[in-house]
C-alpha cells in the first residue's frame, strides 16, 4: 500500500471557495438556528473578501474570476434567514 501525505482539498468548487473567503472575511454568517447563510452588510468585510480573492485566488483561477465568484455568491445571499420569523 502506497502512503502519501497529500490530502484532497477540503473545498472542491469555486463557489465553496468563495463562501469560505466570505466567512473568513466576516462578510457572511450562518443563522445559528437554521444554518442559512446571511450577508452581514459590512462594507469593510466585503472589501476584505475581495482583497483575499484577488490576492490569493485558487490554483488555475485568475484574480478577476475569483473576485467575480465572490461577487456572485454575495449577490445570491440575503441578509435574513428565510426560516426565522419576521420581527
């Protein structure tokens, strides 16, 4: 049996990578009760996410394409949980 120390990446899609970047930057959070992603509406956190995307894109992805994916994910996330009752 061949043993290697190489591991598969935990994130397998560009969308998954973008979600991870947004969470790391603090631009999105997860609803504690239902698990839905929610945008925090923090412009500084969004800018940090774009800086991370442009500065350290996944292998084989251009900085512009990485930033575009972060933008697409942000545009697909609301700021409220659809399952939480309205206040």
